[in-house]
C-alpha cells in the first residue's frame, strides 16, 4: 500500500505525539535532577562512620543493644 500525500493545507500526521512526549521526558528529567540533588545532600550530611559514636561519648553499649541481645533490662508495659 502506498502512502498518499496529505491534503493541501494539512501537515502530515508524523510527529503529532512529539509535544506530549517531549513534555513527559522533560518532567522525568526534572524529577530525576531533584531526586539526585536531594539524595546527594542527604549523603553529605551522613557521618563518615557509624561505628563507635556512642562508645566515644562514654556509654558502654549503644542504646537498645542490651534488649536486642536478650539481656535483662527494664520491663516494658
């Protein structure tokens, strides 16, 4: 089957979805940029190491580890 040329004064149908597709791609790109910026800010706020912070402050065990190990602790109500 051979394609017929469009009638005079009317553009071909090719490319009608391009504006909607472009808008969707731009919205996805914008969302990706915001997510990357947010996550990089959160990563820079993290401490360099999670080990030893509580023991450096003078505590013998990190909070909650006595209960997690099954050692006797305060009764919960």
